[in-house]
C-alpha cells in the first residue's frame, strides 16, 4: 500500500503536484490534510469536502497551530494552482515535509465536473 501512495505522490516529483484523481485515491488510503488557501469568501462559495480554509496570506501565522506534525501529508489547493504553489513554498520553508499542490486548482474541476 505504501508503494501505491508513493507512486501517486511522486508522479510529478519535481514540483510535487497531485491530480484530483490522485487526491481521491490517496485520501482513501491515507490520512491527509486538505487545505483551501483561497479567501474565506471563495471557500464559502464552494470547496472540496473535508478541506479547511486558511488563506495563503494567513498561512504562515496559522499553520503551526493547526498542523503540529510536520510529517503529515498536506495537500493545498486554490482556484488555479498559483496561490497553492506559493503556499507550498511557505510550508516547505517552515520545514513541512510532505506538501503537495493540487494540479490546476479546483476551477479545472468545476469546468470538467
């Protein structure tokens, strides 16, 4: 099982992006923390089930109170993937080890959905 999880996570190892299908598979196999880094208003308009909302602008100040274990798998998303990439860099600078970005954000899901 761990091998399958690694395969899902490391498909895009250079930038640690994960597809929505990969996200769905991973959440069935492992506990992940899903963080929506959009504004509170955007979050209220629609978000992925189980996601918590921490704006990218508040992430640095709030993350350590919510996620103390820096080994936890964290998947970040926003509308298009740009803010979540920035958020991923912030978390990596804070020494979080397993941080991934949802490829193309959730706007891509709403269009395909």
